[in-house]
C-alpha cells in the first residue's frame, strides 16, 4: 500500500479544503508514492515521535498538529521544528498532519470528545458557510436513473441522515447539432425535441470535481447541460466546535468530576459555578476562546475547551461555565479517533498510537 492511499482515506474523513487559512495541514515531508511500512498516530509530530517511528520500522506519522506551521526559512537544526524535519527527511519518514480540517467536521476532534462524554443530539456549534452546492442536470428520461445513481455514487445527495436525496422534474429539451456533431438522439442539423428529466442534487463543495467527472462519464449526451450553483444554506455537519445534550442533566460538581475522570485530569480551570443543572454542553478541543460567544448564543450550560486567557474567562458573564482542561488533554482522544479510523479502513495494516506523551505542559501540584 502506498502512502497516498492512506492520505486519500484521511481526506475522506476530513477534506483538506476545510482547513483554516492559517493552517498547514497535509503532507509535510516524504514521498506520497512510497510504499507505507506502518502508520504511527500522534497529536504532535516531535523528534521523539519520529524516533519511535524509526524504531518501529514505520515510515508514516499521522499527527493532528502540523510540525511546520508558519514556514521554515532555514533548516539548520536550531529548534525542535527544524530538528524534527531533519530527522524525518533523513529517515525517509513522511509527516502528515490532519489539523483544523479535522476540527471542522462533526465526526472529528469534537465529535469524539462529545461521544466520550455521552452527549446526545450532537451538532456543529458554529457552522461554516458556503460549503454546499447544487448540481442541476438535464438527462433523457430513460437514462435519468443511471446518471442520478452515478451522482449519488460520487458523494452527492446527502442531507443530514438521509442519503440519495434528489429532486426530479419532467420536461423537454431542444437542440439542433451542427454538421460535425454526433448527437446521442436526433440527427446533425435537425431540430430535436427530447423528453428529459431535470435532476437536482446537493453536494459539499469539495466534491465538485468528482461530481462533474461522474456526470460527464455517465451522461449520454455529447454536450451535457448542467448548472452548478453555490448555496447559502448552512451545512449542519461542517464547522467549529460541537454542541450536545446530557440526558439526564447532571449537577455541576458531578459533571466536573466526570470531566476529570474521562480526560484523566489533575486540575480544571473554570469560571464561577451557577448552581444550575448541566444539560447543554459545548465542546471545542484545543484553543476554543473564539467560540465563547457561539456557545453562549447556543445556550450552553458548560463550555469545555482550553487555552482560555484571563480576560476571556470574564466573557462567561455568569451565563455559562467555561472550563479550561488543557490543550493536550482536550485533544488527546484525537489519537484514538485517527487510529480507530485507519485501523478500520486498513484492517490488515499496522496502525499504532504513539507511546510518547507529547504534552509540553507539566503540573506541579
Ligand atoms: Zn490543538
């Protein structure tokens, strides 16, 4: 199996186009066409993790955080980033990062946390705009089923928990081919009227190439007619953070204890408790202060995240409890998520979680 096959599979979980503009997710070192000898999954790709991959004979490290984030001007080994990159290249180790794109899918970093906390009715906290498109195409009636199916197979027609959604209307198309045409129906130079079905199918914008390729391959016409439009509808499964419900509701201290247990925490920083039951919980693994106002608007009782600055704690305004559980701690289960995903996709292949705890933060208690 080649490294590119692993990458393609990871991209089906979290399309690269969903990464934030400041991010640098993707393949950072290595040759995607090399044969993969094993996959090591980690939160950070540090020197110790690369050493571990070398020791295990694995040539692919899949991490959440990209080791190269804002570019490298020199590679002389003067800091941990340069040292890691040098070590990876010298040992032919491919470093692949799946970062904010994995934060922005409902079944990514935050969906995993929500499921471990037993939250129900999980939805994206701050959904992304302009992620949905619609394809209209006009197909001769007897070929409509086949073309529609090809578009479903390319990934179109998913709405929430429904698959193969489409709208179809009967009508007729007209055309007159030039002298050099080879029309599927009718004759060159003659006006033709054909019974057609107008097929409408919604799809996520990153599947546009695939949808078009499938359409052009399946459509019988020499010049298939189609329109693609961008929708302003919200895409409920794409965006930052998630929101879920605890049923039954928990009391605040009981819920804090649960957090300690699930995340194996020694300490939780939090704002004033409100003596109210905890039912709605917002979650953002990693630095989540940018979602405080979204969590408030969504009516969250608790917001679980990390990297909250002093003044940002005030923004809870006694309307919810903000908890800062630590960056590494909040994202630790991303390792399990990736390992489980890859193991399921490649059951006969070696996919291991790193044994290195890459958390740079220590606590003196
Ligand atoms: Zn992070």
